[in-house]
């Protein structure tokens, strides 16, 4: 029997609100918790973790520095950052610093959390597969795979753009209390998550192509 992916939850245990992890501990994931960044770093030093749910503000660290320190400790582990502010600019900065995504504490449904974790795990496994490609044909295989990933990402991006436009137009035409509004809004939320994944796939393909070019220079 395969072991469940291990999620390390790093949160201020004295905080009034937290993410609901009930669905995780009884479902697809095994969950461990630490209360400070130092405890998380110590845990990662001797445990293999698949995913990290990281509060940006902890008793011993705060803000993007929290993410940077943990990313340094676990460079190949998917990190989902958790904060209090619903801020698009902050979300962009968090993702640029190495997080898979940014979740807002108290504003993330359990179903969305599970979806985000599954997506992050799948993406990290793709990255691991890219890293595991061996020489002497590594550069050519990496470039080919990166191109395919980029094409998939672009295709999803166009399809999801069309879906988002259609859903937005449908919402504009529905009465405020129409039952179908909720279903459309949920579909648009899933589409946005998928669009974020497509964006990451495109970025990943570009990084892989650059790595392949560097490998070709090394082999020359």
C-alpha cells in the first residue's frame, strides 16, 4: 500500500483562525504540524515532506523572509503560503519568491485547499521528473519535454480564457438570485485555479528550455 503524501503545516498555534485540515487528515494526505519556523526547519532536516502549508507570520519569523528561509531549507518541496490579507500584489510577490500559491486564512474552503494541494503535488512531480532526466541525452529530452509542457500550458490557457469569458457573460445575464449563479461561480473559481496551473506550466517549460540550452553548452 502506497503511503499518503506528507503535508507539513507550519502555523502559529496561538492564532485565532486556521485552515480546516479535517478533510486532509482523513483523506489523501498525512498531516504533521509545527508552531514555529525553527521547528519546521528541524523537522525538514530529518523528514521527507511532499508539501508545506506555511503561515507567513510566525512567532519567530514574518513576511516573505519566512518563505525564503523555508524555501532554502526545502528547495524541491511545494510550498503553499498562508496569510491574512486578500491582496493580489502580495500574492504575486509570494509566488515570485517560490511559493506554489497563496491562500487566505479564513477564506479558503476545505475543497479548494485539497484541490490546491493536489495541484501543487502534481506540478512538483513534473519538476522532479525533469530533474531526473539523465545524460548524455538529457538536454535533448529535456528540451522536447519542455516544449510539450509549454504547448499544453498554452492550450489550457486559451481554453480557460474562453471559459472565463463565457461564464462572466452568463453571470451578467442571470438574475441575482438564480440558482445557476453559484454553479457558474464555482466553475469560474476552478477555472482560475487551472489557469494558474497553466501559467506555472508555461513558466516551467521556459525554465526547462533554458536549462537544456545550458546543458548543451556544457556538453559541447
